[in-house]
C-alpha cells in the first residue's frame, strides 16, 4: 500500500492511497509515531448509515464519541 500526503501550491492537502485521491471523503488526518514503533496514519472519514465498508486485515474503524458538555 502506498500512501502519499502532500500540499499543493494553494496550501490544500492531498491524501492519496495507492494513487486514489481521498480528499472528497477525508475531513482530517493525523500522522503519529511512537519511539521504536511504525508510523500510524489516522484518517477522519464520516461514515453514513448504510455504508458498505470492506477493510483489509490490520485496518480498523474506531468510533470516538465526543463527551456531552
């Protein structure tokens, strides 16, 4: 899997996975790495009810709910 995150001349971020542009789906991302560990790219993609999702092994969907104020 090839992942490319870049910024164009207008300052807009592009996220591509295996050459497929994800900007129309991704609303945010985080790239992090712990010492001695592999980097982790987290993509924020709003999932609508009834979405048909197929993921390869090792990729998970985490539902993080915001605490009520």
